[in-house]
């Protein structure tokens, strides 16, 4: 086998491992209160449950990306730069659920590294060629992991008493806004990254609308700001 074929083959293998991992691990719906010293009934930073349905789209899009990349773009130079960091994210993602059920701090570190790998792949992807098969799936993956890593960090900060429940949510929302706008500005022609963050923020708004309205307003405001700036960047890039 040509050495240049190994990376796309590994991307497909790791993608398949990432897809089957949820079936091989116990269901995970968030860290349990008993796993951390401070008992929090509902973390303010955690989006509504329906928001996590986006994983179905992510799984399918990454699988299409891996198959297309292997069969039709195995030696394409513009696909090569993103493959190594993507493999890192997929490898960590394959074991993350097994970690998260027992070790919240280790899981938070792991998902932060996973997000960093996915973001690196997103930033290295060519913004024009094969945009809906190369950069778009990496964008949604990186966008959701940006949100998920901040959710994990926020829950741990509140669960260990470093910040209060709502204070932790506000801090993570601030980070999401700064990171989201900066990373979207690095790939202004692909708005999927920003759109994914907006999806997470709307889910966060809806989760807090009844009992924590201040967090809901902050999440909704962040979503509106990211949406406006993302749209402006995209239209400017097209003109």
C-alpha cells in the first residue's frame, strides 16, 4: 500500500470506531451530582437535551467525509493537512464516553484536547475545494466540541466549588463568545462553525428560560451576536 494511503485509511477506521463507541459504553447524559463535591441539581451551562441530537448529523457527515476522502481524495494535497489532527480528535472521541462516566476532571481534559485537535483540523482545511465534504464536516465537529468542552469545564468548575453554578455559566459563555468569533474569523467563508455554536447557545437559552433567566438572556445574546458576525463575515467573503 502506498504510504500516502495510510492517513485516509486511518481516518476511516477511527471514524468508524468513533461511531460505534456509544453502542459499546453505558449511556451518558451528563456528569452525575455524586461525582463532584458540590451537589448541583441542574448545571446552568448544560444545554437542553434535544441539542445533543446534532451528534447524528456530525456522525453521518464525518463518515461521508472519511469515505469520500479515502476513495476520491486519498492523495489530494489539500486534504492532507487536516488528517492528523482529525485522527487525534477521533481517537480521543472513541474512548471519551468510557472516561466521562467515572472521571469528570480527566474527561474535561480529554474533551479539551479533543476540541483542540478538531479545531486544528478545521483551521487547516482548505476553505474552497470540496467545501461541503472537507471543511464543512470539520466545521460542525469543531463547533460542537468547542461548545461541549466549555460545558464540561463549566460543570466541573461549579461541581468543585470553584465558581457558582450561574457564575460558571456566565464565564463559559464569555469564553464561547470570544473563541467562537475568533475561530470563525479564521474561516469566514464557512459559516457552519458559527451556526453550530448558535445551535448550542439556543439549547442553553431554552434550558434556562424558566428558572435561570439571566443565563438564558446571556446565551441568547451570545447566539445573536455570533449569528450576526458570522453572517457578516460570510457575506463579505462572498462579495
